[in-house]
C-alpha cells in the first residue's frame, strides 16, 4: 500500500480528471456553443471552441423569445414555493413536536408519504384536481348521497367549479404539498433541549410567544437551507409547469427553454441561442447558492452551533 | 440583605395538596390521591427512585401537567386550574433549558419582559440576581459559552428573578460532575438560607436529600412512604423502602422470626430478645454493627466475603444466614483478616418491620 502510494496517487488523479471531464464537458459545450453563431453551427456541427457571438446570442434571447417574462414566472413560482413551504413546514413540525396530538405519528407518516409519492407520479390526478379544485368535494357529495338530498330540496345538486390551471397559484400549490421541510424542521426541533417549551411556559410565554421568541430565532439556518432547496427545486421543475400552464406567458423559463426547439421536423434548432438561454436561466439559482451556501451547509448539519 | 432577598422571603407561600391525583388512564395511575402540606419558606426534597412520579408531582404544582383530581393551594389560593404564569411558581430544569440564542441577561430577563416589566427595572433586578449568583461578568455571554455550573446558576437566576412564591427544582444537579455537584449543593443551601423561598427539590440522590432538606418526602410508586426531617428519616425509617433508600451503604434487612421470647435469623441464630411471635424484617445500619472476633452474648456468626477500605473506615460484606450483610467499621485491615466474624447487633439500634407490608412495627421491642 504505502510503497505504491505514488502510482495510487496517479490513478486517483486520473479518476478525478475523468470525473471532472464528465461533469465539466457538457458545461463547456454549453458555453462554447452559446458563443458561436447559428451559421457556424450549421457548417461545423458541435462547437468545440468558443466564438465571439455570446453577447449577440444573449441579446436575441431578450429580443426574440419570451424567456425574460418566463423567468419572472419562474421567480414567482420558485419564491412562492419556497416561502409557502417554509411557513407550512415550520408550523406543521411545531404542531407535531410540541403538542400532544392524537395520531401525531400517523399524521407524520402521511406527511412523509408525500416524499415517496412525488408530483411526477401524481401528475394526472393533480391535473384533474387543478382543473377543478372542487372536484374532490363534488365527488364526496355524490358518493355520500348528500347531493341527491340537496337536489331533492333545492331542485339541483351542488356542482362547484373553479380551475386554477394556467395561474401562478395553480403552478405553486401542488409543489408546496411536500413533506421534506416538515421532516427537516422536526429533526431540528428534536435536537433542541427538550424542556425549552416548559421553561418558556414557566416564564409566562404561551405557545405563540414561544414560536416567535424562541423557536423562530433558533431555526434561522434551517429556514435558509430549506428556502434554498425548495427555491431551486421550484425553479427547475419541468413536468408540472409543462402541464399546469398552457400559454407561453404563464410558462416557466425551463419549459420555455425546451419550447425554443421548434416542433416541426427538418429545421435545425438554433442551439447557440438556446444555450445562451440556458446560461441566463441558470444564473438565478447559481447566485442563490453562492449567496446562501453557508446557511445551506449549517442548516443541513441540523444542530445548534 | 438586599431588596431581592427580602422580596423573595416575603413572597414565600405555603403549599397544600388535597387529594391530588394523576392518572393517564385507568391502568396508569402515576400519583394516587395525595395529601401533603409544605410550610412557607421550607426546603422540601422529594426523594424517590426514577419513574416514581417525582417530576409529575412537581409539574402538577407548576401547572405544566393537569391534575386528574384534587386541589393544589399555594398561599391559600386554589391554583390547580390556573396557567403556570399565574401560580407564582418558578422552575429549574435538569438540563438547564436555557434559551440558546439569548445572552445570560436576556435569559434571566425574559420572564420579566413577557410580564411587561419596564426596561430599567428589568435591568436592575437581573443585575441584583446576577450579583447574588456571581454571574455579573457573564451577562453578555450565550449559554453555550458557559460551564455546566454557570449554566445551572443562570437557570436558578432565571427562576428567582421573578421573586416567585415557590421555587421548584427538577433534579438540577444530576448533569454535573461529582465535585461541582457538591459545590452547587453548598451554594443552593446558602442561597436558600438567604432568600428563604418555599422550595421543592426533586432528586433520586439521597445525599442531596439529606444535606439540603428541611424535610424529605419519600415517594414510592407515587405514594408517600415518609415525610419527615432528614434526622428522623435516618433514625426512624417508617418502612423497609425508606430504610433501604437512605444511607450509604443502606440499612441491612434480614428476615427474622419471633417465638415469643427471642428473634431468630433464618439459620436459627438468635439476634435479640423480644416477646414477639411471627415473621418480621429486621433492619440494622452498617455503622451500628459491632464487629468482634470472638463469640459473646447474642453475637451472630458471619462469614466475610470481601472488604472495601475507604481510608476513614472499611465496608465489609459478609454472609449471614443466607443474606449479605454490610458492616461499616473503623477498624483497619489488620484486625479483620479472617473469614469468621462475630457481629453484635445492639438492641437499641435494631429496626423492626412487618414482613408483609414492610411498615415499621412496635418500637417497644427496641427499648428493652
Ligand atoms: N404521557 C404519559 N403517559 C403515560 N405515562 C406517563 C406519561 N408521562 C409519564 N408517565 C409515567 O409516569 C411515571 C412517572 O414519571 P416521572 O414523574 O417522570 O418520574 P420521575 O421524575 O420520578 O423519574 C413514569 O412511570 C412514566 O412512565
Ligand atoms: Mg424526573
């Protein structure tokens, strides 16, 4: 082992280099393609070396596509998703950990089940509900026979209808129903001194004061970590925004990028422009990670100090 | 004496529990109906093995647990249905339960802030308490930057800064190492002498109980075994449970039978004269046994198993009539270097307990 350290080092470095090429290669191709012109690509195929058309390609993204407005949509979706998930997860974990609730274990298991049943699996039923958010209620009324009763009295059964398809709310709401945040906060709360809640009660602080004065300040890093994670996942969502939004002005940037590839056969897509778009769309999550990376690590370590 | 001492002394209230009961359901009755009175300014230690309901009792008084039945009176006021903050109790927890993100000052001032005390007065009161507990230099630190003993002092400060009617402690010293525990015990004792707050101190450590208490309340499965001064509990344990719980090493308990004139051990040796018949449990403290190497009088024969030398004295363990008996003796190693011992159990030092109930019976025998 020890005498072979040199050759081992070389092998390890080789593996590292291969891994880096594997990851950085596509990234390089993205950047080099984004800096070539459409004509260059038509003539030469893959762009192995960078050109000078980067700014021109960027400009055409802003002038010729809806990516800018779609990035605003992405911003709204990702931000609302992150904010709503943080608040909801924090409150549900608070209830589960600090209050003696009947069936708390079952509730927590159900929340965890959402992690095992991601949106991609439930996309069809989610679409059905989003197209009429009262459909579950209508179904219940029908199934229990209540509707027959109501029809008997008022002459017509209850059939409520409200579609949230193609709205920001409809894009965000299904993403929020996810248990990871609750799990994260619960684990964090369990690491706190267990008599904290009682001590606060002895000090005269009720559940609300405890929430705001004690728990919230202690959870800062967990909030930041969860916010970054859910923001990124909201930003990069593809399947749900694809089906949940039908007009280009409602679609998110990731969906918009995919749509830049023309549907008709025979025409070569303008890959330099699409790659420039990909670079632009990636800037927001990259900036996010760069800014909040410290909290991300701290928050996921899950302990005070 | 400064203002806060006198304020707390003046606030000290008596506590009365009337038929207080705690049951989670029909099977798990943690505290069967309990009646007890604690005097104002008294330091009561609740002592019992873990799981016997000490914390439950304390938290019912504090208002953190509901009573299933009964009344709790603090200073003549019925409090069992009041919120914790309206009962005038303050509590010190085993794991300190300090707010990790607040400084020492903020930790101690938090209850005052919640109660709406003005800023200047908050600062003055925290400063007074900090001075009393030698914490003045640490007010701007966070709990994470303090040692265990300092954290415990902050927890105590947080409790007394409100000038409570009653101070509650739930095993506050059990997280500290032996030396620190001893120091804190002395500090607590001094603090109590100074501020004279009605205090209830829960522990499973009999040394803490003996050294701190005005009176000890011994709890067994939620029932009161004995409630008396440390001295009385040591010298006149009311039951086998108490006898075995107090003292290190604890009291020896031997089964004996009386035939109307003498008490005999299981192997027939006579330990004492007594006009008793039937089965009993005989108790004798390790330090009350007189060790000899020759048979005389009612001395019983025992076989030495092992010996622990503790410097000031030795603790011997010997087989006697099928049980192990412990003897604390000042004699050194040289004197007792043989397997056969003769033990004299002075009649005045014997305790007799009912064989079935374990309660102490007729002291008349000991007077003989
Ligand atoms: N929520 C609960 N449900 C049922 N039993 C409980 C509950 N909380 C505590 N107990 C029981 O009450 C008993 C007393 O607990 P506790 O007061 O904490 O004991 P101690 O402080 O003396 O160690 C224990 O046997 C425990 O199992
Ligand atoms: Mg306890």
